[in-house]
């Protein structure tokens, strides 16, 4: 949405944060989402006479805050804006949704802050999320192709990268003039990161020597590392609040939780319960004292870095448990002030300095031509940073949101989260039609629902058809429940298996305006995979590996593996942000004939009934375990037992699975 009205914000003290300009009374003219002019009240005669005037007398205007490190979820948009955060630096998650959320229409929907996004983190072969880079060669090929297809704002480093892959990633990103930020890799060190010109480091833990705890070091011992980091010009996102929040027991009856989705509520409450057990245990007081001492040392380090003119970027690490989106950045800034950094310097760090570090030329100060992101406070944050806790008015891309409007948006968010809680906790089956089936004999069919931490996330209607030539078609229709700002996702997959390999498949995924179709056909020993988005051809990928299963998280995956795989390694085709990828899976069978599968993303376990139906299916999904609950199942053509040769228990150690 474009706000084309002219607005005059009058009567406030304006902190432009332009170098050399002191706070003073100014009227601000905003048009088309940009600041057009700033003038003393007595010199605004040239302002459009029909402009809407907003009385801001007694308030202090500052540029909108920039949060330098989040994992963005669109459901948190209003929380950021209500706290005066108008841009967030997003590490990314799933590439396609992240890039879609960056679009203006998506940002105005919430409304939400602007996104400076990495799309998805770059991870190593051992990681279970992000864009997997198995080698330096893969980094060179895949990242170049990715950057040609997606206009990423920066590159985020995830876990598992080897040193050679990381170095190649730095080379490619810097060639494209992109910043690379992330923690110090497990395979590297602080000094290696500085020497390799990694642009930024996440978390003040980067200053810790390897295998040292905060209780084992002193400020004097860390001084050479502080000096080296400051002189290098490498950016640091300290995330002090990430440590400070661990020192207190959170209130689960506080105002935060009702504004979060059920999965976050479960994660945060579980964290609070674990912390409560620790704090009330035998060593609880000692743990708290150790944590408080660590934060005190971290604040000393931060002050030392600031005094040595290190490049610092405030970031909240939201929405980790008890780092409430929006508010957590403000608390981070309060910690900076308590570390001995002046309020003015703290504010610049979260506004004009942050914009400069990120190369955002149209943000960070209040001046003509800049994006009209302004926040008004009753108190003067340049006197007391704590004034940031209570924004009275937010101007977001020219849209004026007073406190009443902001509170109304939060109340609506709370009501919708309560309704969502009821939906995911419900017992009525998710509405879902059965999949379309090809000619042949239906030998098995059923319905399941997936639940994570007791919350249902996906419903599924599936069937297996035996065709006249002996091929088996595994067909499923799935619906994954959306959230407040994301629609449900419908998925239909039919894969044909003959002689224990996939010879054809068709996958259709629809979610809101997203429509992706992927087809595969075996020809000459090569599975040719074609992808279309919105009906438009995207690319064709030849897969030379023998693929045993196409995996989309369906209950049919363990069923197909049980009927077609023998113990050992085999290849599965899966999707990395809708892009087909092939990886090795490994099957073991224990003495109870339970399937234990190591997948590309974790573990999958399943038993099979005597009739050949799946049961007791569990799958590692992100940081949780998805359980598959059978709602119905039958074998209309009679029992369909697993081939005897596929049921031999392993004499080797099986991979550990979900517990």
C-alpha cells in the first residue's frame, strides 16, 4: 500500500541524528512514504495547506530503530512496529517465503518493519536447515546460481560449514559486494575470521577463546582480542540480552505469551520450566551468580569495544525464548547504556550507525529524501534510553500509527492467536479431499495427522495403487495449517515406483498465490526433473542417481522405504526451498523390526503393521519431533506385508532416532 497523503508532524522536538545537528523544534512534512522537508514551525508556510496535521507537541521524534539480528516471522510484525522497530536484519529461514515477505505489499499487511534479509542461512552438510553447501565447489556453484535468481541483502552463516567452504563462500559473496555475517564457525577461530575478512560476527561469545567459559576469563585476558577486533573493522552484533535473559526466571503469566503462536508459547514455557528447575535446584543460586557475573564482564567488554571505536550493531536475537520481538531490542539498548555507553551513542548505534554499517543510504537519520520511519516518545531517549520502552506514535513508511492504533493492532493479534490455538489443538480432522488416483488396484489407504509438541500441523489423505504392470503409485494430499499471516499450504504428490526406484512423480504445491509444480520422468537411466512456478518453466535438472523415494514429509515416506528399501544406504530426492536435491539416506532395522532412518534432515522411525500399514511414525522436524497419528487405514485388497528380505534386523549399530 502506498500512502500518498501529505502529513505534517508538528510541535515535536526532532532528533535528526544528522551529524552536527542538535535536537530542536521542527515540523516534518511527509509525502509518499518519504520525508520531504523539516522546518521550524514559523517557517512552514510553504507546506501544502491541505496536508493533514498531526499534533506531536511535547514528544521527541527519532529515526525508527534497526534490529541487527532476528529470525523474522511475519506473525511478529506488529510487535516490532509497536516497539518502534522499523527495520530488522533477518537471518532467514525458508528462502522463497523470506523473499516474498520482503515485498512492500507483505510489509504493509501487518503492518511490519522493512526486511534486510539473508533469505536462508548457508549451512554445512551436517546441518538440518538452510541452504546446504557440502563443499567449496558446491558453494561456488550453488551460491552463484542463488545470487543470480534471488536478490539477497546479505549472507548469513549457519552451522556445519567446513573451512574451505566458508572461505569460498566469502570469496563469492564479496565478489557480489554482499556482507557475510554469522558466528565464529566451529571449524575456525576469531583471528581466522578476522584475517579472512568475514564482515561481521554474531554474539559477544566470539571474543571467548576456544573451550573457555565466561567464568574462566578476565577482561585483561580478553584485551588483546578486543583490540584486534576493534582494529579489524569487523562488525560485531553483541546480543547481550541473549545472556542477560538467562539470569532471571521468566513469568509465564506475563503479557507476552498471548501475542505469540502456539509453537512459540510451547517453546517459551518449556524453557521457563527448565530454567525454574535449574534455579530451584541445589546449584540454582550459584548458576544465577555465574550468569550475572558473565553479563557484567560482557558489559565491560562492550564498553571497551566502544571506547576503541569498534563497529557495533545492536541486535536482539528475537524470537529466542523470552526475547520478545521489538521489546528485546529496547532491552538490549538499555543494557548498552548500563554498560557505560552514552544514551546518544546508543541511539546512534541503533539508527544512523546501523544504517551505515548495512549500506542503507535512505535510513537512519531524519532528512529530506529519507524513508519516513519516525518514532515519537514522551521522554528524551538521549537523556534516558529507557524512554524507548514507551513509544507514543510510530510513522512507518509515511503511515501514522498513534498509540491507540498500535494497541488496537496488538489486541487484534492477541485475539487471532487465541483462535489459532483452538484450531491447532482441535480434534476434528483437518478438512481434506482424498488424492486423485490412477487406474489400478488400491492396496492401501488411510488418513493421518502430524503433531508437533501436541499441536497438529498437517493433515494427510493417502493411498497406494498397484498398476497392471506391477508398478506402485504412492499418492497423497496434504494440508499444512498456516498462521496469522501465512495461508494453509496444500500439497499433492504422486510417485510411481518400479523395481525399487522412482520412475515418475508429480508434485504440486499451492499456498496463497504460490503455485509450484515439479515433475520427474525416468528416461535412459536419468530422472529428468522439471520445475514450473505459476505455470512458467523455471528449469530442468537431470538426476542420475537411483532415487528410491521422493520425500515431502509424508507418512508415505516410511511406508515406501519399508516396502522397497533394504538395510544400508539409498538415495532420496527432497526439496530445498522447492529446488530438488538428492542426498544419501541410511536404513537400519532393529530387533523389533522398527525402521530407523537417517535422513538429510534428521531421523525418521516407523513400525509397520502385519497388513503393511505404517504405525508409530516419528520424525525429527526442525528442533522438534513430529508424531504421525493414524486416523484411518485399511488394505482393501488384503494384507500387504513387507517383503521378507526387507525385514532382516541389523547386526550393526543403528542410528539413534527421535526419542
